[in-house]
């Protein structure tokens, strides 16, 4: 009898909780995605919001669905006020999953866009922030990607990209404090909408202070940058040309990183900062179409990969210099080592990368991976 009463009470509590959730959703418009874009006319900003709601699914069940709302305004706060006026119930960002910023708008100061979210006590500061090729609304307007709710699909894409060392693991909470750090710049995920409605994470967008430079590190360049700063994910793979290729089948060699030892050293030579960015990587070859690797082939392959990745690392650092994006935190090292010299080499409050020397080096060691002879 006592067990029957307990079971009855639990059933009532579960039902009451479900009713409370539905009642809460009916009185609140929960934003799971926000998209900011540059607009024309007297109202220079546009905001598209993805709101999660519930609908009957038959058999007494309910299922979530997305609906989008769009407004224009002169400031982020005005955008939010207007959004609150047209959405059912109170507009809320406490379940916010991701914030998309169109590339043209991102080339201006993005701090005001994020500050209004960061200061909200109810905001989800774990939300991801990303830059979109073209307009953010072009991604969010579809509301779904292959049957998956757009906010969830974007989150899953970003999680996968973090695991595979395409983008760093970060959020609104980690980005905001870094924005005014004179010792380094930050990067954000860069995504593109493909034909057929799919969305692809391309790499990272580079920032100079608070503005997007219009330059990016794409694909393996992004992964190599993450290795340089020790922010790679659980799996990092590269594919390069095979030095021993004899036909098209033998053209590529793929390998993944087992261990990354990274260092950035600073020396002052003739009053000039000189940085050495070194990577020592232990790798496993995951695809080598010739089959078993012999000892002489291992040495040749190590030398070839080292040379190839050093060249690619130079491309990465050159891109950072051209963008004046101090994503390697070189300025912080100089601030600590010689504050007066930092003052001589700074521009717009941070290190001027065009005035310093950066020398990247990559050394490879092929380790036991199951296909060695």
C-alpha cells in the first residue's frame, strides 16, 4: 500500500513538472540561436532569432520545433527590445546555444554585440560565438539542417570541429575577457553555408583587436595553429604529398598526432624581438598505400613531413602577420620580458607583428602505429 502511494505521488510530480515546462515555454520565448548582420539604411543592424517551441505530436506527446523572428535596429539593445515586442511571452537568452555574426558586420567592432549578452545575468555564457561567410541569416533562416534543429546542428558541428582540432574550445565566457588583453588577439570559428543547405566549419577567423580582419586560417592551417598554442582537440590529422609516390594511388600520406610538444621562445637580438615557434610531434601514419614502412622509408618520411609542415607553419605565421592578429600571444611574452621594448614595438595598444621576427620549426617522429615493418 505504501509503495502504491509513493508511486502515485511520483506520477503526479512528473506530470506536474511536464505541465510546468510547457507552461514556462508558453510564457517565454527561448532563443537558442542569434544571428547578427549588417543592414542598410538608418537602422544598421539586423537580428534573426531562432526560438524553440513545442507542438503536439500525437498520442498525447509533444515535440520541439523552431520558428524564426527578424528585426532591425540602431543598437544591440534596441534589437533586443524590438525582439521582445514581437515574440510570444518574454524573450529569453538563458538557453542560448550559439551566436552567429555575419562577416561584414564582424569587420566592425563586435564587442557591443556580445557585451549586451554577456552582461545579462540570465544569459548562457557557455554559448558559442562564430563568424559566417556572407550573412548569418542565410544559415539560420532554414531552421533545420537535414531534419535536425538548426541550433542543435550548429552545436554538433562545432563540438565535432573542436574534437578534430579545427577550432579551439571556447565560449562567450572565455572570449569576452580576452577582448581587451593587450598581450594577445583571439580567433573565432569560421563557417560557410554550402549548396543543399549544409553548413561547414572551415577554420578560424582572425581578429585584430575587436575587428575581424577578413582573413582566416582554413583546414589544416587552422589545426597547425592550434598545435602551436597547445589548444588542439582529441584528434588531429594531416595529409601531405608522398615523397615516394610512383602513381596517383601513392600520392598522399595521412598521419595523426599522438603527442604535441610546443614552445614559443623569445630572444632580443640587436633590440629586436625574435620569436621561435617550435613543434615536436610524435605521429602515427594512418594511411600509406605502399604498405609496411621500412626503416629507411621512416627516416625519409620524417624528414619530408618535417619540411612540409615547417613550410606550412611559415604560411600560418605569415597570415597572422599580414592580419596583425597576435593569436600566438607573442605580445604577452614581450610585455613580461621587456615592458619598455614592448612599448616601442606596439601599435594600437598591442604588439605590431610586422616589426618582429617569427621563425616556425616543426620536427616529426614517426612512432609505432601498427603498420611499421
